[in-house]
């Protein structure tokens, strides 16, 4: 797979996720050995949501992450580019508000949310900086951002084992549980090519409106939560 293969256009990304929507949540739980549930809880905690606040969950997929955010008492809305994902989510989570939305052109007015989050989707957006700027646009001043994304394990030995699993075992496991296992080859490559924790923090800072950027590693750095506040 080449660098060009990773630079998918928005409609190509949407079509890819349409193809995995049917068993997406199950596949994620299997591939992460059940860690995905804890990552969602950690994202909710990092946002420090309060009852009555409004939070936008971008790249929400089937809305499983949006439903977790709503447990805080905040009003949580999920947005995703994939119609197939939204259709699957609306069938299984009828009380979760889900709307079609591109991370580069969100269908909300300026300052509409107290907090925004994007989980395991920022690396699939064609322009990371523009997406971070758009997330800031729909967030009020003083509002919070949390990016939950795959990252780089901090222990060298563990990193080697993880990369071997990512490139060899993950696609094989996906063939047994996913409705479109070939998509997970792309997803594994995109994880390997993604910036490490300090580099992503620098991108968030460089995007403009975000400051007080920091991060916390989960599962030894397999996942990192990057937090920031809108200046």
C-alpha cells in the first residue's frame, strides 16, 4: 500500500465505512480485546461534561460513542460522513441524535457547542488542520476539545509487538468478524502512518484557536487522548 492509497477523498472514506457498518461495533470490540469500552469512558471523563451542556461527537459512526457521552447528562449529538454508519446507528440506537456531517464542513452554527470530540476519525480526514479549525468554529470560547486516536506505544518492546499485531494479525482477525475485512488493511496502515503524541499536539496548536494542549496515554500509548481549550 502506497502513501497515495492512504490519501482517500471524503467520498472514498464514506464508502469504505459504509462497507464495514454492518458489524463495525462488534469488530472494534474484538480487535481491541474489549478495550474500546474503556477508551470511550475515558473520553467522556476527559471532556468533563456537565448536565445541560451540548457536546458534538464527530466521526460518531453508529453512535456508540455518542451514547456514552450522553451518560454524563449532557446533550450529545453525533455526526458522521458515512450514511451506512448512520443507518446502522439509527436502527440500534433510536434515541441517539445522529446527523450526516463532514468534519470539514459541519452543519452547525459558530459556537454551538460547549465541547467537541472526535474519536478514531481524525486520521481519516483529508486535511487535519482544517478539521481542527472547523471543530473550533462550532465550539464556544472556553469550550473543550478531546481527540481520541490511535497513537504510538511508549515502550519499545511493546511497540514492536503492537506493530506486528497491527500489520499481520489485525487484518486476519478482521476477516473473521468484519463485513468488509479489506478495509482494515487501510485502517492498519493509517494507524502506522499517524503522528505520535507530541506531533499531534503540535498540529492541534498550529491549527489556530486551540491552546492548553496536552495528552494522556491509554493502554500504554496504543491510544492517546489529546485535550485542548478554545482560546
